[in-house]
C-alpha cells in the first residue's frame, strides 16, 4: 500500500479528478465499459448527483489531493440493492487501494441496510474478480456477448454479488432444474 493514500467520501471538488481518472481508465479500453468519447458534462452531472444522494456511496482514494481511485455504490430497487462500480489508476493497481475502497463501501452498504451488492466485471479482469472474491462476492452468472464495444466486438460480463442480508426469507419459488 502506498503511504499517504487517503480513502474518503467524495466531495463536489473531487469531480474534476474523478473525470480525469475516468477518462484515463476509459482510454485503456479494457477495464470499464465506457470508452473514450463519453459525454463529460453528463458524467459530471451524474457524479455530482450521486455525491449528493443519501442512497449512494461515492468514495475516492487520493494521494496529495490527486484522485487515484473511485468507487460508487448506487442503491436501487427500493433502496436495498446496491450496484457497485470501481476504477483505480493503472499505476496504483495492486497496492491495496481497491481493497480499502471496497471495505469502506461495504461498511457503508451494511450500515445503510442494503440486502445485497452486485456488480459486473469483464471476464479477463482476473485481478478484480480475485479482489471481489476475497471480500465474499460470488459469481452469479455470465452474460454472453452482452456489451458491444466501440470496435464492434461483443464482450461477456461476469455478474457477481454479495448477499448482506442472510436472515430474511428467500424466494418461495424453487430454483428451476434446467436453466
């Protein structure tokens, strides 16, 4: 872990740094769904809205006020299911920043009463999959040829979830045998 990495709630003043990070990760074309050419104003507005919403958790990892990581959980479905997205600057990956962001966000999710957190990850992103598994997420499925890339390729997405509420009754419908 890099010394001097601060994990904290995002503030409106962080939005330019989050956008800079987002653009750099999008340029890689292999870590997040967004690719270069995204609508910056729309993305800024979305981030600001998430920062202000009580049903969202937006965190940043900062080194000397430079945003090097970002994680967001957006509560959905009656505000008890959270969808997670995360990105770390390439030069800061593998140093424990993602784990710290994930731990803090999952603490928020539990305190906020979410029953589950889910996410989608590219199947080739084995480091992210390993990180999510280390925090209890399990693979729930694979959406084949689900996401069209700018070059026309159709990429699969691995869906993962972490159930936080294990006490409430589950589905009264049995699992289908031949899915």
